[in-house]
C-alpha cells in the first residue's frame, strides 16, 4: 500500500475506540440476554466482529502489526433460531448437485430401465429424458450413494431441517416447495462441499505435517525389515 493510501494514526485510534464500544455493547447484551438464542447477543457479536476486523486491517496498514486475537467469521445465511422450542412438525429440505460426467453411461442405465419396463417411449434417447427415467425409478438417496454408476459426479449438497408449529395441509406447498422457507426456523443444517476437502488438504500441507512425512521417510529400512520378520515369526508360531 502506498503512503498516500495509508490510514492516519487518528483513524487507527478511532477504530480502536470502536472496538472498545463494541466490547461494552456485547458484554451488556450477554449480561441481559433473554434466552439461549437472543437476537441482541447475535447482533452485538456481529458488530464486535466487524469492528475488530476494521481495526485489525487499519492497524496492519498503518503500523504493520496485527491483533493477538481472532474472532470467527459469522454465518450470514442463517439468523438466530426463533422457531418453537418443541416443534410439532419438521420439514427436511435437501439439495444435491451433480455433474453429468459420463453421458453415455447415464443413457445406458436409462435404456436398461426403459427396456425392462417396455413402454416403448424411448425417452432415454436424450440426457434430460434419461435423468427423468432414472430419478423416477431409483430413490434419490440410492443415486446419491452410488452416483458414478449413473454417470454422475457429486457436487455440493446441503440438508436443512426446519421446524413448524403444525404440519402443512396436503398440497399446500407443492406449487412452490422452496419459496416459503423461514431461515429463522432452521433447526440444523449439514453441508458437503469440496471446499471443505481443500481446507483439510491445506492443513496437511502445514509445516508440522511435512516434518512427520520426513520422519517416516528417514526411518531405517533395515528396522522395517526386522519388524516384518518378527511378524512372520509370530504368525508361524500361531499356526503351530
């Protein structure tokens, strides 16, 4: 960052004061919380996180220093739960994404089903027709458990469990099943994404993991051979 773009000392000081104010506000909200998921505490937490982030950035830009604490990022997709404590009904919403990785395999599977049914529609001649046949014939969970057999490649997926005061009337939401979801009634959610795998890979690439790999590589091959020989002897004695 150039000198002209650097924040002033006064701006850094103002950001520090904002953090102090946010800390006081957060403590007051916690002390006066009305329940486990008090929206006031949630809001105060977000304000504190935002103020700390601004201060951290200005401090680094001005003085090349960082704060010694880290506030976890907030999840803006789900606000605090405000649904019933003892819901009488729940809805489970699932989204699974797939890539059509092997179109010919997908078509072949659909053609097998179509041949077995013998209705003569030939819907399996197109990708969208084949998808319709397969998802009609197989349960969605079955396809999710072995997508490669159907020429599909897994993408991101998510499952939301939402609470309700009472079960919906039959047919009430069929025309627009996903438009009336209240994020504040989501009891829990479970996400699957390759992004999480990348995070694990990044952790494995840390220096500590490299040291462990180096230690394993430097183990004496003769020692490994001796261990294998001991295991063979134990197996022979067991056979006797």
